[in-house]
């Protein structure tokens, strides 16, 4: 039976004081600096690679390895972050991630050769993998149900802002070929995050899970009335009392299996429609289509702007329209854009599209549909569907799927284009998108306005 209909009528959202709203937004924004760094450090390589490749004499294969090294680090980061964030807490894990972001950015900027650059990008990947799991979990656990969608999606907005800023920095340093500045400027937001997280309180749900009830209540009182804080504590404790300590093996048992599979499918669809082929290699594709390096980066800047603006629009809609309409409708348009992009190359000549302008328009349509759907969904859905006590471990299944497929795609984009043509590449991505839409239409519940405990209970097998 589908879980899509398992929804509850949400209660009227409680009103928050201005100070409470400011505190909640401030804490979410500081944590979401991890999303900004995620976007910046993944996006900046697309511009920097245009100058790193000739300076270090990199082949297509070595370019792919340089890009993919960050993603290999992200896989390791996610594998370790689930247990670390459950054991050490969300705040300490965010602090450690910010410190590694800073070290990785500095190492990338001073790299004397490709080997050191790859090592520094592995470190950045560790931080990105950690942030991709911990930031949404932390925000989801401090946010009231009625505003959780917007606040968790702030992480995805900051990812798109980071990508846009990376393209802008790439364009500004294009004339000087200053790839070291491009990579090294990631140090500044890393230091800002380190300072900001130091001042945050721990997640109240994590504190309750460790028996630190008074600390948890004090944290909730920053953004809740005393009555709302007590009611939320009672709800969390009631569910926690029914749960035993859970291992990774326990997550594969029938009770947890539906939620785990859903998290994995959302993450897999996010990657298998090829978004990071666009994010990492858009300037390279555009240059192969006949654009100069400055024009290619400037066109990518336009794609990044569309990504950021549509993500912001989705942020305003996600708690009104709901998760299902945005995800299913947007993914369907993503598939349509992939079909059109493949046809554009099919009508072209010698591996070039029929029109460079139409290529940019098609990529903008693709990213405009992806941003408010799969772009939001991977972090939001995986932060909502698991019980608090196992959220770190359970979310890591979706995160490992995301980063594992991201690694595979980044390592094969250029070679797949050479083997199957751009048309084959885009149409393969489109076929995966169709499979994802069909599964999510049947299994994805609407989570708008529901408590985390209610959502996780409804997904029990």
C-alpha cells in the first residue's frame, strides 16, 4: 500500500515572538554556512579546472580524478558522520567540520602540484560529507513543525548561493587565471562558520536522548513558549521510550525499512538525473560547444543564478504547497529538459549542439526544475523521515547513496560523452528520472506540518 496518503491534519501553527524567530533563523543560518561551503567548494572547481588542467598538464582522466577526489572524501565523511553526530552531538560535529573546511581551503590554494591538490580536496570532501548530514539534522531538530520545511531548506538555498558565488569568483579571476584565489577564498566562510557554531546551543532532541532534560528544555525555551516546550519534550520522550538503542543492522529490519528505502531513492534520483554533470562540467561543456572561457563561465553564472532564485522561491512555498507537489512536478520537468538537451545535441554536428544559446537555455530550464524539487528534497526528506534516536545513522544511507553516485558520475562524465555522445548521456539521465518519479509517486508521504515523531511513526513497516 502507498504511504502517500498517510497524512495528518496539521494543527494551527503557534505564533513565535520576534526574539524567538530571530534566534531560530540565526541558528539555522549559522548552521547553513555548512551548505554554503558545500556549494562553494563543489562549484568552484568547474571554473578553476579551466586553468588547473593546462598548468598541471592534466588529461581528461586526471581532470575527472581531481573533481572526484572531493566526492570520495565526502563518502568517507558521511560514513563516519552518522555515528559521530549521534555520539558527540550535532554542534561538536559542525565545529569539527568547519575546522576541516578551513584546512582544506588553505591546502587547495597553496598546492604545488596535483597530488597535494587532490589531498586537500579529499579533506574538503570529509567536511562536505559531514555537513551534508549534520546541518539538515540540526536544523530539523531545532525547528517547530510549521516552519521546519523552510528552515531545513535554507541549507539547500545556501548550497545554491555557494555555487553561484563560486561561479562569480571564477568569472572575476578569469582574466588573471587566478585559480589559487578561487579555491583559497573558501577559507573566509569556513572561519565565519567556526566562530558562529561556537555560540550555538546543542540540539534539544539530542540532549533529551542523552537524558539532559533541563538543558534540552532551556534550548527549546529560546524559540518556544513554556507550554509548547513541555508538550514537545513529552512527545519526544514518549516515542523515545518505545525505541531501543539501534545499530546499523537494526535499520534494515522491517519497521525501519520503508523509511530507509525512501531516503535512498530520493538521494539516488537526485544524482542519477545528472545534476552534478551540470554543476562540475558546465563551463567545460560550453567551451566544447564553442564558447570562450570567459563566456563559458559567464553562462554558468546565469545557470547558478537560476538555481539560487528558484531555490529561494521553493523556500517560500515548501511549507504551503508541500513536499510532494514540488518534488513530483519538478522532477517531471527535469526529465523533459534532459530529453530536449539530448535532442539538441542530436540535431547538432560533431558533438556540438545545434545552438549554443539553446544549450544555455536548456541547462537553465533543467536547473530551474531541479532546484525546487530534487535539490530541496534530498536534504529535507532525509532530515524528516527518521526517528530522532537514529537520525544520524539512518540519514547516512541516503547521504552515502548521494555521494557515492556523485563520485561515480563526476568520474565518468567526460568519458561517457566520448563513448555515447552528449545525447546518450542526457537521455540515460532522463530514463533514471522517470524511474524515480514513478517510485516517489507511490511511496512518498506528505510531511508538511507534521511532527518528526508523527512522520517516522507513519513510515514504520
